[in-house]
C-alpha cells in the first residue's frame, strides 16, 4: 500500500531531525560529487528490484526535484499562500528516461540549481520565511517546513545512493 502524503511527510522529516536544514541543503551537492567521483560507475546502474531505481536514476530524480523546489521556493517567497502543484515522480522518471541521464549532467544540474537556491534562502528578507504555499496533496507548507522536507529528501536519497554504490 503506498504512503499517504502525511506518512511521506512524517517519514522524510525523520531524516533531518536534530539537524540544521540549511546546512544539509548546503552540503548535499558536495556529498553527491564525492560519490560520483569515487565510486565505480557500474555500481550506479544496479537496481535491487525491477521496480526500484538505480543510483543513476536517483541522481536524475534529485536534479529534477531541485528544479521543482527552486520554483516552489521562489513562488512561495514571492507570493504568500500560492498553490503548489504536485507531480508524479514515476511519470517523470519514465517520461524523461532517467536510466539514460548521464551522472555528470544530473550532478551539474543539481549543483547549479542547489547553489542558486541556497544563495536565495540566505539573502531573502527573513520576513518572507513566514510565507507558505498550499501543496495540492500535503496542504500548507511554510518556507522552514519546506526547507526541512527538502533536507530530509536529500538525506533519504543520499542514504539510498550510498547503499547502492558503496
């Protein structure tokens, strides 16, 4: 049985408990780069089951998510209470052919988009952190909550990648 949006949120937030979300967000690209540069490329193709993503596919997913969340943060920071559209990550994985995305391309996309997001979060008027968006599935999400969600998402997928490639 698939997770409900509430179960997903609770699970993802456990990864970031006791950690500073902005520090996690700031360090993820470096951790990904180290993994890409120091592990056997063949390990990035391994799937533990036919319906599970390889590390390469997870990295492609992270790159696409970073584009999505960059837009979400910018939209919320600019317009309080804005609607946030959900999307199906599995549809994206199939439509965008994640098994064919080069690791270097996904890493470059993620790194650039994440650097831009971290810079934005550091320079925006702190009063805008009180803004929120209304996610189609998860409801009200404030900027700090979304930061914790993305940090937890990072940590979840970093753990998955490490299990696959190390």
